[in-house]
């Protein structure tokens, strides 16, 4: 496609060179540019995009898009250069143009919220598939078409060009409905700009992602997520969430459906009907004017909310109560309240909980059915909201019988310093705890003190298959780590297999 056509809808500030040239690929990573490519020199938090222009051209870039303050006449390059008012928005718009606006050819669902995004997307996907739809999913675990994994992902919402590329593939594969797990950053950084959402789900809101590199405060965090409901044709919101339920008043012109357990709503769960065990949830919900009994194979009260929101979203499609029941009864989601089978027969759960509210939710759910002790082995990510660290320490101290503090995604921070900041919250609870900086050694110790009847909860990584430190992501599959540690314990005679 010609560069001047790709720039349709983009606010151009300045340009040099002939824009009547063919572009074969687009990217914001100079290492991934190929011959005939268009490189977006976007400034990040620590790097200046201008620094990578030479590398991009060396790798085959035929043209460059720059930040508005770049003096493009002084770059001394032999390819066309265009400065735009907003590089990230331009990347999204150009991506839409390059892939022929694929979201307009699909039914598109967006799911946002602090907690429950991943589980909700899989619930929605499962229900729609049960009803006969072909479904594509772009989320934090991977990109799927029905049960086929297309590619892995390393963030909740990919960059704009990857979103549009995958949506275009969905169109080629005759997908009926696409689902995008939509983070607050995806709106703040315009990754989903240009996406034509049919339905937007807002699961809940609690404190998270408040840091210099993310959101300055909760209001900015909320407003970024609110963008989904502003742009979608239809909305679904949690009427039990004090902030989220205000959206109906904020957007009175929108068609918005509500779900809840305690407050009145369009899709209300009967709180007295809820039954929870360590394996499932069982509840009754109003659906199409009738109370329906639903069983889902993911325990915890938060799973009731996720199911209710997903059912509300699917009401915009042709689904039946039987479709919902069949879809949710055997649903499994990688890294979300995931039970890890092991040779010791211990109850070991991996979860993505990394906020105060999500940690409290998973530990409260576990305490509801645990017959022995609750052991919680965890840490928090570096370069993120520091204020939540002692708060989460208090939650673990209060709800768990024993806490093991260990490294998470430390990024560029000192891992021991992170754990010491968590420790501040644990100490006043008086509960026992141990600090073991190395994550593998921390898991080893936690397994060593876990007995039959206990529950070992390992929050944090969830579906992440790496540990990040100083800009490098090291492969790390927690399931494989657990299996290997247990094999070593058995081999040394420290534990006996079942």
C-alpha cells in the first residue's frame, strides 16, 4: 500500500521525500522491520525512538515516522520522513489502514477492568463457541482462533500493528466474533485506537498500575478504561462496584446492561444460591427473564462475578442457557486459580493475583474450603506501584497461615528491597513468614512445609512464562519448576510420592 494512502486520517506535522512509495510492512521495533517497511520512531519511557532510525533503515525501512519535535530536515537519511502530532495514534491509524480496518468486518468485544479480564474473555469465548460461533481471542495468554493457539503474547494487550494484523487474520479465517483483553495502557497508549467495538465489558475497578510509568492516579486509570464503554456500541458493567456502576450516569445515552450479586441489575445472581468449593462455583442467575442454575469449574466469589459479566455480554448474541452451562462447566484458564497436579498429591494453586484486591480474593476463596493451613508464596513486580506492597503484605499476613516472600518480575529494582517493603505490612499481623529472594528456592521451601490438607497458593506470575530482570526475560514455567523441585525432593528421600 502506498505511504500517502496509509497516512489517511493521520495528523501530519511535516514531511520530506516522496510519499508515493509502496510499504510492505510496519513496525515500531527497528529489529523487526523488513525490506520495504515503515518504521515508527516512537519515544518510550527510557529510549528515544530517533536513536533507532539508522538501524531500521539498515534493516530495510523505506520510510520513517517520527515524533512531532524531531527536526526531520536534519536527520541526514535517504528515505522519506514524516513527523506526526501523535506517533502512537498514528501507528494505530496506519495499522488500521494497512490491514483494511478488519475490526469493522467482525463483531468485536472488549474486556477491561482491574481483575477478571483474562478469565472473562475465556468464559465469553467458550460460551460463544458452544453456541456455534467461530471466535478469535487476543489476550494476555495468547492469540487463539477457537482452540488453536496462533501465537504467544507477552502483555495484556499487544501493540496496535499486532492487534490489527491478528484481526485481519481472523477475517481471513472467517471468524465471527473477536475478543480483545483491553488493559488501561491499551487505551492510554492508543493500542486499540481505531478498533470498532460492538460490546465492552467493565469487570471492576481497584487500585493498580499507579506509578510514574503507568497512571498518575486512580481517576486517570478509570478514565482510560472508561474509553472502552465510550467507544463500544453496547456496554456491560458490574453494578456491585462503587465506581464502575457510575458509568450508567456518566454515559446516559449508551445501551448499558448491568450484572451483580447484591445490588439490583439486569443479570442478577441470587446470593443465597451461591455454593463454592475448592473445585467449582454453583449459582442461580436471571437470564432472558428466567432464573437459571449455572455451575462453573473455577472456584471463588470473583468467578461468580466473571461468569455473570460474561453471560451478560453473550446476551447480545444468540446463546441459550444450555450453551452457558455446557461452556462453563469444564472451563480451565491457564494461570487463573490453576490447580497444579503433582506427585505429592498436594493442593498447589497458581494464580495471577498481583493487586491487593485480587490477593485478598484468592486467599479468601481458599480459606473457605481449606482444611489445613493456607501457605502463600509470592512477591510483587518491580518498577510498579510501591504503595500497594505493605498493603498486600498485611493481606497475606492476615489471611494466610504462613507467608513466603520471594521475587516476582523485579525488572530494574533490587528484589530484596521490594520484599522488605512488603514485610512492613506483614510484621504487625504477627503471622510467621520467611524471606527467600530467589523465586525457585522460595517455592522449594513453600512446598517443603506444605502438608496434605494444606493449600499452597503461588500468586503473581499466573500465565507468565518468564522472569524479567534488567530488561531481559528469562524463560520460567512455574509448573515445570514445581514438578522438578518435587522430583528432586522425592529422589533425595525428603518427600514420599502418593
